[in-house]
């Protein structure tokens, strides 16, 4: 079964990670263009639930139980098992999500299979018998299209590039075990700590309401959170807000934080410095509220409200609530 | 303890001058280089650890010939020495080739911990550290928000950022740790540090000095090729609203409705 493989990641509760459903949808479309077989692969201590869910998107899923994944870092272990299966079944390309787990796995798979990697795809198409991968580089200043020089490769795809869409008919799940010791060192997970106020991953959010220096302090984030909740979105922040300790690093957008591509980015008290811009400039719609009409964000927002965010943001909230009535 | 930090000079994001040459590769000479921001967090974390445990921090970089200027800035923060792998054949290296060269450069060195930044601001791949760990057979601990070595037990604990908090990972040393901003603000080099960095040793190594099959590395061995590039389409003009809050809010909400966001 040559063709395309999709790595399905299991979330902490055993369900299929949202990003994997998106990647599977993309693989199915590409597979159609390429006349290729599409196969999902799930490696987990108990892969059943994620594998069943992945089968809604692709015609065939290999469910690989790996006991070591229960209390060890997942990516390296799963990469070894998938590399072993790939040597046996010889797929042409492997697709996975461009989240931390996907990046870790891509790096290991690349070495084990001696295949190249194209990363953080913002678009992918099938031309001349292989994938053409669009990427945004130099902080979004350039869009490149890259290809593999040989017949094989690994592609990681950013969240929100496609909307997950189930196939018209569900696929089959096949339990497969991979024998043999793990050659690479495993890393033990001593504990998994859930932090209070841990939010949904901002990379996957369709709407992000973000606060910057203008928010003024941790209390200022209340209005950001309220607006995000009303819009069904997530809370983001600039490095200045994170460095000041007002909000968790996990919410930081920009050069040393996360890259996001939501439908709406509502920026409150954010000047739009280049280090922040690189993380959010590909948002479909950018609305900013800022006191300074000459702030850099005025150059790339679709809509700029010049005013005090502590007056404008509550007014927007009230207007939204009145509308949803 | 000995810590080796992988450092990459990258084009200054603020320079706006990045461009691809005729070969569709980044013209690295055309833009001022800075130390990759995530690598600065790695250097800072390494320096803090040797302040507690004693020892030395060494830098390793694969970069064009002008890299020492950038590496001096990293040495000025407090690292003891640097290794600079440079060779014309390395231009256009893909992530696998980069990992092979860096792994080969590091292989002969003695270290307890090998640090890398979570990703770089130019290509932004973030896959090279995992490849290096796999090549060297090192335990791989990524996305660290906290790093706690135990020099007696020769193990290291890392808080790895997870979607809901963090996982506490533990592995024997030597190990490779991927560093993030959550480790803490990098220090500014002191005047004394800058002076001292001038006389610190940066060893230059070419491809011939690195124990790696030349056929598997460099631009000619690249598994990927840039076929085309273009500037992103310019965003439309910004609509500016200056009305008082209540009016402005009405306009924002009807704009969101027009865009079918609400």
C-alpha cells in the first residue's frame, strides 16, 4: 500500500487530536488528486479510540498499541514504531500536524527513514507526482513553495489550514503490533501536571482576543477573557504581557511564542511590533483597539478603533451581548 | 557540569531585508545577523545552571563565514568558547543535513547537557534538535519551561510545556534539552563580558574536519528544494474608527457580522 500516511495523535483522554483530523482531511483530498491510497497510523498505549475516530476521515487506519507510551514521552517512541511499519509497507509520504508533538516526531522520523521534512505547511497541493508545500518564512515576509527532490518526504501541517471533514464512508481499523526493542532512549514521564486556568490551545482557535502592554496588568485581562468567551474564542497575549507575569507563556503569540491563523484576531492594547506581528499577521481578519493611531498595527489591521480599550472593549462586549440577546 | 548550546545566527527580523538569491536560497550576506531569540533563552538557562553547579558553557554553530561576529555576542553573555562549522558546500543544507553536521560536530565533545532553542526565526522548522537527539542516541526532552539536573544521580528533570500545563520528564545525562522563553529572560552582556569575549576562542571547522559522509550533507544532498517564492498579498487598507466607544463598538460588531464571524 504505497501512498500517503497520516499520523493520528491521541489526546490525553485517548480521543483523536483535533489537528490530526485536519491533517487527515487534507491527506484524503491529496490522495484523491494523486490516486493514492491514504492510511492513518495511531501509536498509543491504547490506540483504539483515536484510531476509530481517525477512520471517519481516511479509508484505512493502523492501530499500534505501544505500552511504553503510557508513561514515556510519546514522539520518539511513536516515530520508531512508525518508521518500522513504513519500512515494511513503503508509503511515499507521511503527513502530520505541526504542533510540538508533530515537530518532535518529524525530526526523529527524518533520521530513521532518511527522508526530508517540509515544515509548517500553510497550504499543500499535488503536482508532478508529489506534494508542493507552501510555507511562510522570515516571519511571514515571504511565501515559498517547496518540493522533495526524491520520491519520499515528511510534511508537517499547521493548524487551521483546513476544516476537518469526515469522509462519506468510514474506513476500517486494523490492529497491528510492532515487535522489537526500542533502540532510541525513552524519556520517562514522572508526572503530568494540569495547571489551573489552562486554556484551549490557541493555535486551533477560530477567534483570538489578545492583550498587550496596554492591558496594564493581570486584572486588565478580565475584559479580554470575557470578550473571548462571548466570541467562542481563546485568549492570546504579547511577549510584553507574558514577561510582566500577567498571563501564561502558553498564550503568547509571536516570534518566541505561537504562530496563529484564526478567522478573527482582536488585538487590545497591542502596538503590533514585528516580533508579535510574525505570529498573527496571517489571521483572516484583524481588528485592533489602540489609543495610538500611529502604532505599527495601524498598518496591517483591517479595522482600527482609536480609543481607550477599557471603554471600547466593554462597549463591544455589550453590543455583542445585545445582539445575541 | 558541561553544557553545549547550539546557536544559529539568523537574519534580524526587524531588518526587513531578507531575500532569496537566484538559487532560491536565503542570501545570508544581505542582512545583518543576530543570535536566534530562542537560542538566547538556551544560553541563559545554561549560564544559570553553571552558576549553581559550576562548569562551563560551550557554543556550537553551523553558519556562513561571518558568523563569529554574532557568536561573540553570545560569548559575551558568558559562554566560554565556540565551535563554528562553516563550509561553502553547506549552503542550502536541509534540516537532515544540518542535523548530521551538528551531531558530528558535537559528537567528539564532552558534555552533560546539550541545549537547543525551540525553533529559529528564519526557517522556523523546529525539527533539527529531535533529529540530532536521534542521530546521537541521546534522551530528548523538548519544550522545557524548567530544567533541573541532579549531578549526583546524573539525571535531569524537565518541565515540558503541554496543552494543559506541563509534563515532568526525567532522563539520564547526557541528554538533549530544547529550550523555550519560559526559562527566563536572557541577560544583556556586561561591558566586562564584551571585552572578555574578544579573546575567547572560536574554533573554525570545515566539512573535512567533521566526521560525516560528505555525500549525505550540504546543498547538493538536500532532500528539499524551493520551487517558487513570492511576497504575501498585501492586506487591504485599514479602516479607522474614531467615534466614541459606543458608536465604535456598533461599527465593530456590524463589521464582524459582515465578515460572517458572528
